[in-house]
């Protein structure tokens, strides 16, 4: 049956009528009017592409977080004005907001506002300072640290924060039955010994130089309250000791915070903070433009350049998230190091960053963010060199064109990146077939080890900024690279050796991580492409808001005019 | 009679399809880089390592006892998560039909009785425009023009009806228009075609020859005969609205069934996918039943057996 046969008779007769000049002009006029109306709302002045500001000088103790580049001079936080600020986000508000186990953005947001960590990382100076702790802990011996809590700190129900709560929390996190992802972060702690109400000793399972760094992410929970509420209820609406309390949670949709009225520190300047889901990027930006929301921390990168006018301020800062390619080293062709190195030389990072992020990213050569203190910017780099890529493929003796499956994601900047990688590889003799999956479902092919090369993105920074967590997460096990245990051993030894160097041996630590970076660059089990930026936007009547490297804003310093 | 086998068939297909897709709810809970042992522990804990037929039997037993299951991603009963989604979708469906039916039927009638004239041409242009234009594009244009530029209405988001009825209705205007335009376009075409057929019928000539006013000829005689295909089309559109408005719910940030289904599929939240699909299937079948009953009322020649 032809198209014509399927159309109603009157539609067909309409289409077959001759188009008169009057009809054509009327149609064009209507179309032009509609287009003009639509264009009215679009910004006509492009925002000057923000450049990443220089990093603060790294300190020995921690990592200086990069400072944000904004389109308007950020206003200093003004006097307390109250009011409600709504933050529009892309992701769903998950079921688990418990800092012991929650892993989505909402959970990290809650941890930052509702809880206090034992130590704090000052993002401006990169220095580690006491949080819940009264002072920086004291190292008793290679495997023991002693810490005292600040006296007088209370949970939101008025009960005191004690060393028992710290012991309880660590015990749960490291309990396999509790099934927290963070067991991988804190399992270097063998036990916590309570000395008195505010004093405890951490007994380590092995020497660990990043103890202070790791405690900047550890937020104790109240044992009595958590046990009374039960796991399910506590996950949904955890009780903390921070400047904010959870007032309401609408599953998947919204999270409301109100200030804790007995907070001893500087009082939050707002009456209410709402973390609200807007899944569609265009709808989120429209909501910002109409002041339905005040801040969004998820600006689609293709819209970012055209914002920054009409009462909207934009800001971007190098983040901890990254793009990379993982190789299945357990099966051909990427069980051959020469082939992996050829892949690395075939990749043009500048082009990839331009295509996917409009150039707002930073080339990466190792697991750590490019701005991290332990990153060696002059280290071993397998730079873009198509001729070298071809030579390595020839040396590897593989049949050309070399066919394999390149796994990637089927939407957004990730899709742009994987298709560009495919094109770059084709120029040097690879013949990748794209295998695209939605969201995290691509990891099914990593789980079953069927993948060959996987273009993925990650953000290990939500777990911490010490180099050990980064290397351990990506390179310690065989999950991503499918190496044999024997092959993996040398990496585990190097990672453990670096982790064991005491925090006071700064130069030695640096050398160890630089050597690790070079080793991994040579092996190319994971090819790191870039460190991404966060893209935030907010109304110009919002003061005190700054984009952060981990996309978790500090709402206590934000005010609304 | 056919309701049960239809629902059973749908449930089996959906149960199997969602499990064929790679990935599972564990990744949605733990994130992409969770170690395999964590994933395995999660799957063991929630019976996802069981054979699929066993999982289906367990789920079916729960359904038959009124238990829609637990969302593994949200760790809440599915019923508790779905209930708040039904009202926004129902409201959107109702408002879209309240706008599109009078608009579509009215346009169709006018086009038919003024065939060949400007009204008819505009109606047919409207039909093409309404049908050709992607609904999400229309939604975004309305957002930009009405909400951003003119600031007449909110830019999306859903205000619960019980909290602020006026705010709720205001927040539903733009999504209603977005949904109503293509439906009205289809309806206008169906009504016009049926009216043109009716105009040529003998009973219309008889009615006019009796001296009845044209208004009475149209409303009392012609429209009754046009009602059958119109009701059929309306029934089909209601079924589409109940389950297929996910794009519009996304653009306008309405936490309805459509958006909930998309999220559930993305997160591989099996229980939510199965429950929402079943609910949409039941509502669609019930809509078809209502349409069948309306046939009997509208056309006395049709008898229920």
C-alpha cells in the first residue's frame, strides 16, 4: 500500500491542490512569526568562554581544589536575609541518604549539609583542618591514631556526639552485611577503640599515609537514633549534627532542608533549601530563567555558553569527574600492551574535549585530576601521534584493520566522545564497531567480561581526594581491566607501598605516586582522556554560591537578595 | 473475559523484556564502579540471581495477593511510589481531553459544514501542523514563549492539587495545550470526514426538508452518527495519554506515570516497570470497555451479547 493510499481522501485532495501565491505567503508569514517568537527568548550574546582559573598552590597536607571561573563577579555573602533557595538537579533523589552508604548526588549533598566529618578539607587552601575533631589526630605509632572530638557537639535531637558513635559508624561501614560501597574506602581501619566519651583510637590494618585525607570524608551517625529508627527509615531521613536538618523528602522528586536551630556555629543565612529534580536539561534551564529555581548544578554543556545573561550567572570549575577508556586486558586485542599504547597514541584529546565539552575540560594522563597535588604534569604521556600508533600496530603484528567492539553510552556528551574516538581510531588502522548502551547498563558488559574497550566516565572524587582512593578504586582490582591476578600483583604492590608512606614524608609520597602514574601510563590498562568541569548557573540575586570541584555546594554561606 | 489473558500476556512480555536489557537495579543503587561482589550480594539479597521463571512466579503470586512488590532502587513499596504518580497523569489526561475534544470536534464540524471555505482550509492546515509537529518541540516552544518571555505561566513543575488547586491548574496549562493540540488535530480530521459522509445521507436531507433549523440538523441528527468514530478515536487517545506522555511529563517536570516508567526502565527497577505497565494496561483495557459500552448507548442497533 503506498503512502497516498493511506492518507484520508480529503488530505490527499488538499495536498494535490495547486499552491497559490497567497497560500504560500500566508504559510511563510506564519512560520516566520513563530520562529521570531521563539528566538525572542534565546540569548543573543554569547558568554565569554570561562577559562579555568589557576590552581591554588598545593599544600603538603591536602589538595587545593580549583577555583571557579564565573561570568559575573561573585558577590560576597550578604547579611542574613532568609528565604528559600531551590536547587534544580538532573538526578533522582535516591532512597539512601545515609552517609554510611548513600552514593548518589543527593546523598553527598545531605552529608555536606546535615552532617559533619571528622576532619575537613578547606577547598580554598587545600589544608586539612579539624571538623568534628577538636584538633588534628595524633599518630601514636605506625598503626594507631588518636583523635578527640570537640566537646559540646550535639545531634539534632539534642543528644551528645560521642566516640561510641564514631566506633558504631565505622563498624557498620566495614561490615559486609551492611553492604556499603564505602567498605572499600575505610577497610584500612581494623577497629576503633573508645577511650572516653570524646576520645578514640583508630587501629589500622596496615600502614596508611592517607589517614588524615580519608577522615575528611568520614561522617559519624548517631548510634542510638539510627538503631531506634532502623536502617530503612534512617536511610530515608537521616538525623545528623550539621547546620541543616532534613525537613521533608519526596522520594525521587525533592529534598527540603531547614536550619538546625541549636547549631553552635555560624547560622545558615537561608530559611529553607530545596533540592529538586528537573530531569530535562532544557526544562531545568527554563526554570532557572523564570526563577522557578535559583541554582542549577547540572547545566547541559551545550547550553552553558549561551547562558550568563538575563539575570543568570554561570560558573565552571575543573572537577573530579573524568572520561576514560578501560581495556579488557584478558582477551584480544587489548591483552597486547602495544595495541593499547597504539590506541593511546591515536587519541586526540583536544578534539575530543572540544566535541564533547566545548573545550571546557583538561587533558588527563593518569587517574588523578590534572590539578591534583600528586599529579605529575611532566610525567610519562602517550601523546597524540598517529604515525606512532600505526608503527605500534605494525610492531604488534595484528591483522589490519583491527576490528573490535568499542562500548560506550548512547546519549549526551558521552555519545559525541565515543563516536569521535571511533573516527580517530579508524585513521590509524583500528576498525571499531560501536556498541552503545544507556546509562549504567553498559557495566553489564564489564561485569561479564565480554567488553573489549569501554569509553566510560567516573567521579572518584566523591569518595575522597587522597591519591590512594583513586588508584585503588580503578587499578587495584581486576574489575575494569580483567588482568590475571599475577599480572595485577605489581600494581597492587606499588599502590600499597605508596599508601604505606607516612603523611609526614611528603616528598617520598609524591615520588611514589609519580612513579605509579608513569607505570600505569606505560601499561595503559585504563586510558585517561580528560578531567571534566562542573557547569553551574544561578540567579544573580543569589550571593555566596560558588561552584565546587565535587559539585556539592556549601549552602550555609549562601544568601538570597 | 479477555482481560485476564491480555494482562497475563503483557506481564510475561514485560517481565522478560526488561530482564533481557543489560544491567540491573544494583548498578542504579551502587553506581557504575561498585565492585562485582557488591553487585552479587545485592542480587542474592533480592532474589535476582534466581531463574527468571521463578522470579516471575514469585512476582505473580504477590500481584494476585495485592502486593505490587518493592522498588529495589528506592527501597519502598511500589504502591507507595506509584500512587502519587497517578493523579498528575490522570489530571493531565483529563485536562487534555477537556481541551482537545471540544476543540477537535468543533473544528471538524465547522470544517465540514463550511467545506471548501477558509474555515475548512484553516482546519486542514491545523490538522497537518498539529499532527506533524513533534509534541516535545511544541512544549519547549510554549515554555520559551509563554513562560520565559511572557512570564504568563509557570515553566514546568507540578504543584499538588491538594496543596494549591489554582497553582496546580496553572502548572498544567502548558502541558495540557501541548498534548491537546495533536489530539484535537486528529479528532478534527475524523469528525470532518464523518460529517462529510453524514451530510450526503438521506436523513439529513429529510431533516432539512422538514424545515428544521440547521443547528438542530447538526446537533440532533448528524452528530449522533458522527459520535461512533469520534468516541473510538477519543478512547485510543486516552490510552496513549495514560502511558505515552512521558516526553511531555519530562519536558514539564511532571512526576506522572509516563516519567515514572522511563525512570524505572533506565534504572532497571523491575518491580516499578512491571507495576506501571500493568496499571497502564488495565486502564487502557478499561477505557476500551467504556468505549464499547458507549457504543451501545449511542447506537441502539448495537446490542451487548
